C-alpha cells in the first residue's frame, strides 16, 4: 500500500520536531530534606550577616552565601541583601513552598580580623568541611570579642591624627597636641557610645572637642616654649577630621552602587552624609564658641602645605597602621596595609608631579592602591576591604574640609571669603568622589587579575599532584 500524503507529512514532521511522547520523566527526587536545607541556609545567612556587619560589600556577601549553599548541594538559592537585612530562599523539588530565612543586620562595626576568619571558614567549606563543624566554627567566630581593648583603640585613633600632622610637617608640640585632641575626641565618642547615644551626636561632640582644643593651642605661646610659635591650629583640626571620617564607608557605598545594590548603596550614602554632617556641625559649633570667647581663627588664604616627601610617606604609613589597629586587624593586615599605603601615596605624588590636579591625583592614588591591594589580598589571604581602606585614608581631604568650614563661619559680611569657603568645600567633595571612583575602579580591574592568578595556582597544584 503506497504511503498516503498524511503519512508523508507525519514522517517529515518527525524529521523536524522531537516527539514529546518519547521524553523521559526527569523529576528530581529530593535528596536534601527541609530540615537539612534550613540548617544550610541558616549557616550561610549567618556568615553573610556577620560579613556585612564587619564591613564587607553587599556583592561579596551575596557571592559568599551562594558559595556556601552550593558547597552543601543547595542550588539555586535566591539572596536579597539590603542595608539592614538579608533574605535567602531555596525551592526544593516537589516542595509546596520555598524555604525562606531572614536576618536583620543591626549596625556596622568594622572588625577585619573577624572578616579574615570568616573568609578562611568559607574556603574550608568549599573544600569539603562537614556541616556540623562549619556551624560550630561559625558560632565560635561570631562570639569572638574585638581583638583590642578600648584603650588601645583610642590610642590608635589618636595616633592616626598624629600621622596626619606628620604629613603636614608639624613640629613635636603640634604632634602632641594633635594626639591629645584626637584622644579627647575619641574618648568622648566612646563614652557616648557606651551611653547608647546615636553616632550622629557623637560626631558633633567629637568635632566640637577638636575645634576647641585647636583654638586654645595658640595660648601656649605665653609659656615661652619655642615650638608653640609655629603651631597651626588648622593642622590639629584637619587631623581630627580625618580621624572622624576614617570609619565612613565611601568606597563601600560606591562599590555597592556600581554592583547594582541600589538600596544598600543608598543607605550607606545616607549614613555617610549624616555622619559627615555631624562632624560639620560639631566644628561649626566649636568655631562659633571660640569666636564668642575671643579666640576666633582667621581662615587661611591658601591650602595647608604638606611637609617634606619623606614625612608624607612616614605619615601615610602611620595612618594606615592606626586604621588597621582600630578596625581590629591582625599583624599580617597591619603590615600589608602600611606597605600598600606607601604604594597609594607614591601614586598620588607621581600624579601631582605630572601636573594632575589634587582630585585627579587622589583618584590615581586610590586606583593604584586598590588595584594592588586586591591582588595582594588574594596572595596573602587577607580581606581586600581591610587593606584598601587603610591605604587610601591618607588621601582624605581633612584640611580642605576645615578650611571651607572656617571660611564660611568667619566670612561675616564678606562675600568673597564666603564663596572661597564654599568653593573649598566643593573641592573637598570632589576629592572624596575621586577617591571612591578610583578605589572602585581598581577593585573591578583587579578582580580579573586575581581570578587569573587563582586559576594558575590551581593548575600548578594539579601538576604537582
């Protein structure tokens, strides 16, 4: 019997289309039950929450949570990181509803030693660490106290201010006064934090204390000390401003915005703006107080000159070490941070020598520091955010901020002085943006290099085996 046209069409259709009736049933049987899935999700979200609290960017937190879940066979998972919460969800095959957990993130307290331990734990989890052991290790890390006692933290904060004064070539008496003023401001903030006063008011109090101590420093000329005649109160206040801006997440906010975490970036930027406004209000209150007492300071006509190049590098290293200490870093991070600060400052000095403006040169220094930092962080197994923050902090424009505020307060009826103050503040803001952009660009360009080094290391390890 010859084939009919219908059979011909059916044969041609089978040549073009697949037959749905021959497809196999690929329904997955649930290997991980709901209880085990909940334990895995709880471990991952607790690691992510702790990382976000101690200073890790949102993108790194998200990738870490996905990595931990994938190591224990839980894939895919949905992760949502916001400024103050983390949500994680997983839908098991055949389950009527997804397993969802949420953790509220309360505050941000940089602790780079704890972050380093968490990263080591995640590496061990990816290497096959048992779930029960990982949960126990995570619980132990979360309960670790801060590495240094409050007195050491306050001393390191005061040392940071002294490092800024060294960069400006201050004499020994100005260094001592910068240390004392910053120590008083840091102690005031610590006492207010113990009393659970919002950090905004602590910033106001710290700025006020710094300004008053700086305004009183010229009175030392009546003691007959020769070094007192060369004291510049602006250096003392500028040193303290860098101290109080040290804990702000400029780079973290910019990085979250670039990564697409708009809500987290918005929250960090708002926090940054609020806390900076607190410093500004404190300085303004201090300037107005000393003006009423007859100890007003006249705004300098030019930018504060930096000291000799050797002093600049010494001051940058001192600042990096101090930042690493009061962020809870260990010895390895402290040494790497000091070395990286020299690299970043060398980039800044080289850029200014080539004719770059201050903002552009600051961006170049931040870029070089963050690029080298992210590569070195992988090789030495230290958190990149820890050493990058310490490296770019010497570039923070504390002196420009103070000059602008002083010009606004002391302008009176002189519009030229007022405009000079506003212009100086705008220039300081430009430098801050350049630092954030340069550091973020260095991180993103350094990540492929780090990934390449990681793959090369794994290949070499296989060859040796």
